[in-house]
C-alpha cells in the first residue's frame, strides 16, 4: 500500500488544515494511531472512500475518528473508475452513508468527486 501524508500549516495558527491518508487509512489506522492523531489539531482529516465494498471498514474508521473527537473530515469519492463496484447507485450510497454519519455522530464530512 502506498500512502502520502501532507501537512499544510498556516503559520498564523496552530491548526493543521489537511491530513491526507487516502486508501491506506482504513487498513492501517488502529485505535492507538487514531488516538495519537486526535492530539494534532487536524482540520480536516481526509479519507478516501473509493469503493462501496469498503463501506463497513470506512464506517468503522469514521466512528473511531468520532470517538476521539475528530469532527471535521473530508473524503474523495471516486466515480467512473474502472471497477464493478463503481456505479451511479454505489456513488449515491456512499454519499448517503456520509450524510447518515454526519447526522448520527455530529460530524462534518465533506465529500468531493474525483
């Protein structure tokens, strides 16, 4: 797995604006790592949600972020990718999952199409 971490820090504040973990997040992120991430002023934590088949793992990690009070998240939602898992229906379902998690957990998940 390949993943990149980008920190963009405005010197006038102590907030780190983006932490991007893309596809590696659901697989590599443990409870201990999420707790450590929660100690950094991340706004937002950016997570890929490329495949509907990963919905359970994705939701588990979003709930873990909420447990550690990481409230601002953004994610990539691939669409029109070469995959049997990528249809207009699964794209819509991924958006609906984010809406439900926002409402249920009091989060702000911002999605954008890639």
